[in-house]
C-alpha cells in the first residue's frame, strides 16, 4: 500500500472515530397528540361532507356468495361510472367487466345516505374515534413525505352507536397521517374477532381478516379515498367456505356539484 493510500485510510478512520464520539442530533419531537388528532378529525369530516360532490370511476371485485353455486368469494372485476345526482342519489353505470368494455348498460339510480349537516358526519366519525384508543407511535417517511404513525386498538367498554363504529371496534392497527396536511394517507387494520353480516346468517369473516385503506389529495386540495381492500376467510350462509379478496378502487375524480 503506497503512502497516499495509507494517509487516506488514516483520514477515514479519524473521521469515523470523530463521528462515533459526536453527540447524536436530538430527535425532532412528535406533535402534540390532542391538537394533532383534532385537526385530522376536522379534515376527515370535511372530506366526508364534500365527497358527495364528485363523480368518479369505481373498480371493484365481483363478489359471489350463493351457497348453492360453484363459487363463493371474489373473482373478476367490474368498473362503474358514478355520477352524483340531487338529494344524495347517484347514477351508476357499468362500463367494463373483466377488462372488456361494456357499451350497452343502462345507468341505475341509487339512493345513498347523505349527511345534511356537519353534525351528522361528525356523529359517525366521532363514534368511530370514541370506539378506539389512539396513540402516536412514531414518525415515518412515506412516499417522500413525513407521516405520523398512530396505533389504534378497541377501547375497553366502548358502546358504538353506528355501524361504522361497531365495525371499527373489531380492529386494531396503524394509521399513517401526513404530518403537514393533517390528512390520513393510509390505514391498515386486522380483525381481532370474527366479523358477522346479517347476524351471521349471511356471512362471517374470521379473526385475522385484514383491511387496508388509502387516500390521496385531489387537484383542488381535498383528500379522498382511492382504495380499500379486505382479505380474509370465513363462512357464507353458515355452510360454505368463503375466501375473500375484495378490493375497491376510486379514480378519475371530478367535481360536478
């Protein structure tokens, strides 16, 4: 080894030793929990109110639950064009099935529950929040942005009043919240108990079922859901094994109301 190489090695070792002796930079403190949660809840309530003003496309897994048929579970996909109408109704038109364009389908009008005031929306969100215990766990980089990871689990003794609250109370998991925007980016949850539908007569999903939700900002700044996925096993109509990989994607949002 020549003298230049020896000198370079000595410099590198000196720099390494110096860095090991240096005091580590103090970690940036996590945000104050109550204020952070309050801002996030307010943004969720706003998005819940305003999402009814948007048209979009929806791609979803086809669900088969006929206990007398050959398939019980999910297979294939359908794409719908969804347009909001007055008084909370929507027009749903099938435009694609299993990758093939559909041109002769007839739009169907569907009524949906539309919050008439912010208090209605907040009731559902507050019920979900009150059904769970939340705690700030850590800061994590996600898609190049700082997020705050919030761990949640069922709150002991909670008595949810809404369907959403009762469902949420069966899950534990994590929520990733954009630190600057105070918006939920992703939520991942696992069921800690069996989930029943139709009092268990229609379907039951076993403990361990997973759910994943993603949200993204639109061009006008509002954050809206872009996908949700449920994966699990259970029983349909009490007798048939149900294997579920159910996903819904929402895309091509455009404000029309």
